[in-house]
């Protein structure tokens, strides 16, 4: 009576295995195996060799692979365990004493999406070249109309390194240039001036742009999306671009009884967020869980505010 129940319930280890053919060009290079959404813990073996263990309920599981792949056929084995690995992550309540009912974090609970087992979303194996960017974060400066770029590369950078950048929208280039920055090992922090035609982002005018960034002289680059916006809080007052905003929202406790798992594609989130916005809402609170990347990408396009939370009790 406390929640939906499935016909066949299982928690524990599930094993997935696939043979993949690897070309000679990436055998001795560094690669990343990414599993976008896993419930809950994953372990990976390449050709019988243990690569590592991950256990995030919010972010993708990423495994660095080096000198384990061979040319031709390789066997990748993944074990996923959806057991209650860390009981303290979610509070228990005397109203729900049954073992199946324990756990109230909506990232791991039978009260909402169910404690499914496996991997959903993107599963990818990517070669990392020496010039590849591992992570890139950008921070718009509304007052000075600048963009601060923080990039981490696969290998350490030279102190004299410079970088190419391009800003474009809908395939049209708005501005490009070359910049140096503050280099520390494999990271660089650089600042560029934004073109005059870039407009502010808000819920009524969700203007988004793309930044392409990479080392000068390299064919490797990283493309990401951004909007020119600044959010501030003064006690109970929220402002966006120095204008007061009001959150009119809906609550999402990751209830997906039909599919049994959260939406993972941009098209699925486009369908959902369009319905939410049609009711005059501009905000969704994700109660004790974090939606996938696709949700944030669509929210940027539609002008929605997303409030993501960690799957932890407070």
C-alpha cells in the first residue's frame, strides 16, 4: 500500500558483458569509459583486468583506461550492484517498516522510480589525445561582458601555450580569437571579451550560444553551450540579471512508473518541460535527486530554472 510494486523484484549484482573491436590507433592511448546513469555501484573489467569502481547516484561513472586494450577483439565486463550500499544516505521511517519500503532519497527509493538495476543513458568509450580537453567550465561576467574559461587537458601544458576560441549561434560565427591564460599543470584559466550582439538569457528570452575552445595548432577542440546571466540572492529575494524573479514551480520526485526509469534524452525532456511551461511554470525542484544532462540542456533552450538536489538526507 505504500508504493508501486513490480512483479519481479531484485536487488544485488547484475553482470553485463560485451565484446568490442578496437582499432590499432587507440590501443596504447588513454581512453575513458563513461556510463551516464547507474544504480548504484559499478565495477569494470577490461579483458579480465579490473579497471576500478564507481558509486555515484547523480553523476556519470567514468573509468580511465590505459594499456589494457588490445588491437582487435576486447571483452568489457561491467558489474552493477543496486543494493543499499550506504544505508545512511536516506532516512528510515517507522511508518514504512517493510524492507522494500526503506529509503526515502528519491534517487534510490521504491516510493518513486523504483530500485532498478543497470545502466541508462549514454555508454561510450572515447580515446583521449594529448590535446583533448577533459573538462571545461565557463563563467559569464554580466557587468564586464566577459567569459572566464577554465579548461583541464589530458596532459600538462607549456607555459607559453595559447588557445583558439570561437563563439557562434545556430551555426553562425559571431566572434573568434586567440588567448593566453594562467596555466597550472594541465589546466588553464583564460578570459575573453564577448561580442556586442550577445543578448542576456532569461526565461522569456532564453538566448544561448556555443563556445568552441582548444589549443592553438591542434585539431582537438571542445564545444559547450552558455548563456549570459547572473543570479543573486538577497535573503528571500532572487534576482536574475539584476531583476527580481519569482519561482513558479513543480515538484519532481523522479516518479516514472510507466518506464521504470528517469527520462534520459533531450526529446523526452523537451516533451516534459514544454508541458510544465504551458501551465505558466518556470521552475522544477528535483527532490533529493539530480536529473541528467539532457534536462539542463533543454531547460536552457526553453527558459526554465532547475533546482537539483543531492541524494542525501540533511
